[in-house]
């Protein structure tokens, strides 16, 4: 959970928000995310072979409540952070996609 935000970073006025300010900012962020019935939100329906690449500096994200259920109920959720540079566009692994369609 976010405990604080930094105001005026790098300046002589730099300071952390107090608990009240932090809660107000988080409430404002939450309100923006849920605005218009969540039309700007994206929820992925996972299929075998899928992967998502996102820019965490530009995308807000949160786990849905069911991701906190026991692994036996929802399976293992794994997140890898990486930095990549390349010339080939990412795509699904066709072998995995073909296998999932047979199952």
C-alpha cells in the first residue's frame, strides 16, 4: 500500500505527504480510475500463451480480490519485471496457442 507521496522532489521544499494527504490523493486516483463506469479500464481474459507488456510508469494497476485467494483455487500468479530492447514484435507462441485450442 502506498504510504506517502513526495512533494517538490529535489527542491529545498521537498516533503512527504502526511497520512491525511496520502489518503486524499489515493481517493482522487481511485475516483479517476472508476470514472465513467470504468470505461477506460482494461481487464484481460487470459488464454494459454498470453503475455502483457505494460509501461508501469504510465499505467495504474490493481489486483482483483480473487487474486488473493489460495493458490489451490486460482492457480499461481507470477509477475516478472524486465527491461527489453529488440527489433521483433512480441507475439503469442503458436505451439501454446494450438495446444490450448485442442484442450
